[in-house]
């Protein structure tokens, strides 16, 4: 306690850090450790797949904006009358093109999402198992040291 009768915040922070260090030594990881382990494993898996870095960054966010969007645009940047004619032709054939492509893109989007969740879940379970193994190894080592 300080002279005013209050506990020093620095002392509290040091005690918390010591407790976290003791828990880590005992094989218990903090939720932050688990998240860091999970994120590093996902990054490894994504890197092995050689996915575009922009898509990889999107995969690690909560949103699903990385997946295929079936509401794609058909457009051109061409100027002048040729560009107008091309835009008109594309607008005319768009419904027919989408008849053949939408179901394929929707199915691919569903497969992408399903595979992502399978990967995410397997990495999460692997990380949980690794933490359990660490804890058990520490307990076994403690039992050996008692002898």
C-alpha cells in the first residue's frame, strides 16, 4: 500500500504478470495465448496454400467478404461509341450469362465457406490438443521431479 492507503497499480500489474507466468509454467495458457496460437496456425496453413496475401488477410477477419460474390458486375472502361455499344451488348446478354454462371458461383461460395470452417475448426482443435499435451507434459515432469 502507498502512504495514502491505496494499493499501487504497478504492484497489482506485477502480481498479475507473475500469476500469468506461473500459469504458463504449469501448462495453462491464457485466452490470449490460445488466440495467438490459433492465428499463427491459420497463417501457416494459409501460407502453405500460397493464397494471395490480400485474400489471406481477409480470411483472418470476422467477415465473409473474401468469398465469391454472385452479384458480380459486367462492365467496360472503353470510351466512345464502341464502349457504349459494348456496355449495351453486355447488358443485353447479362441475364443469359448469369443463367449459366450464378448456380456455379453460389455452389463454389458454399464450398469455400464450408472448407474454411473445416480448416478453422481443425486448427482450433489442434491448438487445444497441443495445449492439453503441454499441460500433461508439465504435470508428468512435476511428478518425475517429486521422486
